[in-house]
């Protein structure tokens, strides 16, 4: 009896492992920054480079930190979804214009709309390194205490907005 | 007249064109690697060695099967710059590794530390080897026991046959 059941059990175990493997996303690296304070920065604003923004300016507010660039093709597919999210005014959206030319970035916002309350420039990618950015676009959710609560790698989809971002933002807005 | 026609021979022409193609390919490839060369000045050979070792131990997060020393990705270049600058500032190897894992997690290390998350990675092969050895041992022992039982049974069978023959001979009586 065991002679017949054993191969079946092995087959099932193997299938389970292969099925799990199919659903893994090895290119998505879990961020060690979750539940940590936001990395400090003081960066010039894209629209007014003489002004600077630092995370302390956003204390007490729930905000999204979206890493984008005009050279990033998947940012283009994400852009209308961010525009829509911005219209709902659920949270402040801060853009990190990553390794981009200011003119190209401003042109992009003029053409496709500007979902960002403010965008800051990171031309040499140093802020990106501090935030563990490895693939653009990336989106972080930061709570009122300045703690990173969630990180999304890759373009945000409408499903992500409905199922993850909006509920999380609502929860964080309710916190003190 | 005849030798000239060899040039027109299909296989030779094919050989020549593939040679040209190979040379063109090599030129393109070498151009790529030259583009990746960066010139760094080091205070002393130890620092250079530390730089070379570190860039070979850190994973490029974009092309995940390459080290930042091997990769031409922009992020790899930024991380090489980061390593170089930190060494210039007199930071130790441990400081730099800590800096990278704080931002990108253990995944950035090609030689991950032993902890709860990486435990399976380190112990897994040993466990599988042990399971294999135990299985082979059990299988071999069962095989041996089986073959022993078989030969005993055969011997018994042979003896019974001989006994029957002797009996029949005795019953018939000796004809001589």
C-alpha cells in the first residue's frame, strides 16, 4: 500500500513547492525600512529649486513617497493612477524625481498632469540609496509619526489603490 | 582559373562573413566593458583591496545575479561610488556592509549572515544530505534482509526436493 501512496505524496509535495515557486516574486526585495523612521533628507523642490523639503516638514501628516523619473517607462503606466489618487486627496503625495533632468521632469508633469503636492530632486541618486530604491517606480506610505509603514515596488495598479493603499491610508489617518 | 572560384565557394564565404560578424560582436562587447571602467584613486593598496573585495561581495539589486563590481547598471555605479566615498572617509568594511544592509537588507550580500531567515539556506543542504544518506542506508539494509530471506527460502526448497528424492528411492528399494 505504501508503495503506491509514497510516490503520490512525493508528487503532491513537489507540486506544492513548484506552485509556491511560481507565485514568488524574487525580484521584489523586502525592505528593511518598514516600521523604521524615514531616512532624513533635505532636497531642493523640482518646481522651485531654491526651496528645500525635509521629512520634518511633513510630521503629523500621512504621506506617500513616490519615486519617479521621466525616463522610466513603467512610471508612465502608473501616472494616471496617481493622478486619480491625488484627486481623492486621501493623503499628501510627495514625488522623488530620481536621477532625472529637471527640464525633462517638468515637461513630463506639464504633459501628463501633476499628481504630486511637491516633488523633490535627487539627481545623483543619493536619496534613492538612503531609501533603498532599486527599481523605479517605488511607493512608500509614511504615517503621522514619520514611520514607513508600507513599500510597493513597481507600478501601482488600480487594484493596489483599492485593496492596499486606500484602506492603509484610512487606517493611518485615524491614528494619532 | 580554378583557385579563384574557391572565393566564390559558399561555405568559405559563409566562414568569412561569420568571422566578420564575430569581430564586430567582440568590438561591441569590448566597447561595453570599456564604458564600465571607472578610474579610482586610492590612498594605499589596502584601501584598493577593500574596495575590490566589497564591490565583489555586494549584489546589484537591478540585475540580481551580478555583483556591483560586474554590473553596468546605473544603481551598481552609484553603489560603487558610495563604497568608494565611504572608504575615502575612513569607514571600515563593517560600516559599509552595515550601511548597505540597513537600506537593502541581507539580500544585498552575496555572503548572507546566519540568522533565522537565512537558516534554511545554510542548513538546508546538510539536512537534505542527511535525509539522502539515511534513505540510502535504510534502503540498503532492507535489500540485504530481503535477499537473505530469499536465499534461505530457496535453500529450504532445495532441501525438501532432495529429501523427497531420497524418500522415493528408499521406498522403491535398491534395485541392485
